[in-house]
């Protein structure tokens, strides 16, 4: 099978972790007659420097034509000027919008060997196995109007939160389908006591739930959800929420697994690739980590596990995805650690060394 992957390493540690994930993908490909065609394209700050835009047309077109996209991270202090009209994250937002990737899946399953790396007591983490499905192309990040103006003599900023029924329905279906493949429980998170968008959200999710009588649905408010993620995280199976709530809750959830460096994500839409599978964007949840960029010590596991999700969702290679997940799990179980997940006194491997260990376990 031939598969076309657009690689977008981006900024900071992005190129380091994408290189690691590519090594793992190459090794898997050799074992299963998969011919990978990987091409690298600019995005983020690196693209701003070279082309004056965070998402050059060639990058977007290549991603639209690819079977899947693997991204590192974008951003860094060089491009952090809040008054700049061109900013690295525009690359990512533009890509999500351009590929119509409306569902972001973030699995959280703390590895038993890493329970001590989380600030939560290990007994709280026992049995945690959840996926957050975050709506990605609507809500306050994209709503209009979005402006600054003078209002009653002072400067005022306006952002708009908006959702259509269609936007809610399509992401809800992704979440219900996912719950069906798991423990059949869906928690929809909103702020229906305050926001009109949330009332439409709750009403729509409740209506869609009638198509899924086998799924147990609960609604909780986002403030309570943020508390329950810490006090009883094991009670969740699939969490469905809108764009901004999802952005915040997924960072909170990442603490459960010890380090952001371990956490993968997949962004899916309704478009299919040449192989008849979802055309998706796969990326670790962490940023470009400018504080450690260029040192070769970044944890590549989040990106390697994102590559596993790519094999599963975009290439239909479930067995190979599990092979990667198993190799990562063995490396962690046998005590191999990068700096971000090492306990004091534990030996710290650099990016290439931990990748080598994972390759050995494949
Ligand atoms: P960050 O995720 O880059 O880093 C937070 C902390 O976690 C840092 O101490 C960093 O060293 C550590 N860390 C993150 N990933 C790691 C890894 N793989 N291995 C080891 N340690 C890791 O978040 P930040 O510092 O808030 O943001 C830095 C830049 O990244 C900013 O410009 C921000 O806009 C951007 N950012 C990009 C994305 C993205 O591309 N998806 C996401 C978040 C932030």
C-alpha cells in the first residue's frame, strides 16, 4: 500500500519530535509492505520567516492532497509580538479550517509506570482511560464579529461565540461513535446555565443521543467538569465539548498522564483520503517548548503515539498502531525516561536514545 504523508515539523522542538516519529513510521512500514511517501512543508514561525505567512498555499494544498498530515508544533518567542498581524498559530488554525477538521480526539490513559509523575495521588489515577472530543472549528475562536473598537469612550475588544446545529451534530456523532467502540459512556460538557450556545449544544446532543440508545449520556457544566477531572477522572469515558472548553480541559487532563510530552492527538473531519479513510491531522498536544528546543532532549512519545493514531484512523492499520503503542508502553514499563518524565535520580535519555529504545521494542 502506498501512503502520502505531509510532514509539518514547524518550530522549536517540532522538527526533533517529528524526526523521531518518522523513524518509527519507517520501521513499521518496512515490516508491512507499506510504502510511505513523506514530504516536508513549512508552517508557523518558520513559514513566516521564509514566506511572510504562517500557512503558505503550497502547504495547505499539499495537506489537502495527502492521506494524512503529521505536525510537530508551531510558535516561539521570536514571533510572540501580540500586535503582529502574522502569527504562527494562524498556521494551525488555518490548517484546521482549511481541512475542515472539526473533531479533535485526545486520549488520556496514564501509563501505570508513570503514575508517580503526576501531581495527583496514584490511587486517583487508577483506571483512568478517557478520550476528550473537542470541537475544533467553531465557537469563540472563529466567531464573528471579532474586533476592537471605541465604546463609551474606552477601548473595547469583542469576541463572539457561535455554533450552528450542524456544527454540533457532526462532532456529537464522532463522540457517540467513539463511545460505542469503548465503554459506552458520553459526558457532554457545556455552560448551559449561562450561555445560549451551550443551551443549543445540550439540546442538540440530547437529540442526537436518541440515535444511540446504547450510550449512556450525561451533561455536566464545564466548571464541575474541571473539578471532576481531578477528583474522579476514572469516571469518564468519552468527554465531548466545544472548542474553548476543550482547549482548557485537555491541558488539565494532560496532567493526569504525567507530562504533555506523552500525549497524542488526532483531528478529523468528514473528508476521506485516497484510501477511503479519514483524512486527519496528527500532532502531539504540547507546544514548541522553546526552553528546550535544539538540545535534542524533547520527549517524542506524544508525536510517536500521534503517528500510531495516524496509522489507525487514516491508513486503517490498527495492528501496526497497536505495535507502536505496545513498544512505547514497554519502553516506559522498563524504566526508560526522557527528562520531563524522569523522577529525581532516574537516568534521562535524549530524544534519539528513547526513540532507539522504542524502535528496538517494535
Ligand atoms: P509548551 O507545550 O511548548 O511547553 C510547556 C512546558 O512543557 C515547557 O517547559 C516545555 O519544555 C515542556 N514540554 C513541552 N513539550 C515537551 C516535550 N515533548 N518534551 C519535554 N518537555 C516538553 O507550551 P508553552 O511554553 O506554553 O508554549 C511555547 C510555544 O508553543 C508558544 O509559542 C505557544 O504559542 C506554542 N504552542 C503551540 C502549540 C501547537 O503547536 N499545537 C500548542 C501549545 C503552544
